[in-house]
C-alpha cells in the first residue's frame, strides 16, 4: 500500500518504472489526491473502510453478548433471591404450625390428666411449665410469620393463634 501511495515521489529512470516498483503495473482504480499530496487509490480506501466496518461489527457483537449475559445473570439472581425467600417463608410456616401442634398436644395431655381420662408420666406442674414454654415458642414463631408472611398467611396465622390461645387456657 505504501509503495502505491508514495510511488509518484520515487525518482524515475528513463524507460523504467519508478524505483521500488519494477514489474508492477499501477492499478487502474481511481485515485484521490489528499492534502498531503499523496495519492490514495480508491481500492485501498475501500479496504480500510471494510476493515473498519468489520471491527465495528465485532465490537457491536461483543457488546450485545455482554448485555445479554448481564441481563440473564440478573434474572437468575432475582429468581434465586425469590426462591430463597420462599424457602424462608415455608420454613417459618412449618415452624409455626409445628409449635401450635406441640402446644395443642401438651394442652390435650394436661386436660386428660386433669379429667382423669388418661394418666400422664409427668406431674401437672411440669406440664404447665411445658405448656408455657410452648406458648412462648408459638409467639416467636408467630412473629416470624408476621415478618415474612404475606397478607393471607398473616390473617390465617391470627385466626390459628387465637384458636390456639383458646385451647391453651391461661397462656
């Protein structure tokens, strides 16, 4: 390319080509005269433009790939976060129902012991202490439901908590 651009500057010998271009016939493409008085062939200019378009296409493809990967990663992280919160909610619901069920089981044991239906292995004061501990755990589990649960779950937990309080008198 440089030989063609600067070929008009090389000294000519009679009956010969410019020095450095022996055996080379100049291309028959139109030329453009630049301000530096160097002649640039249109074919060379088109080659440069073609290379610039190729580079621009590669850069555009790289940016599109980056943006696609970033959006996919963000969606995956958002889904993972939602799944994690769903697991926490499910754990809170499970813990609350388990503490309510254990409190009801202790209340039934105490009722059966007091009514003489079934003899218990534990003394009545121990069962009352166990019932108060179950009520305390039920309160903590209910607070977790209040923090993590949706509106419907919180309303259902209020109803269940009121029913459990009716079953466990004095708590």
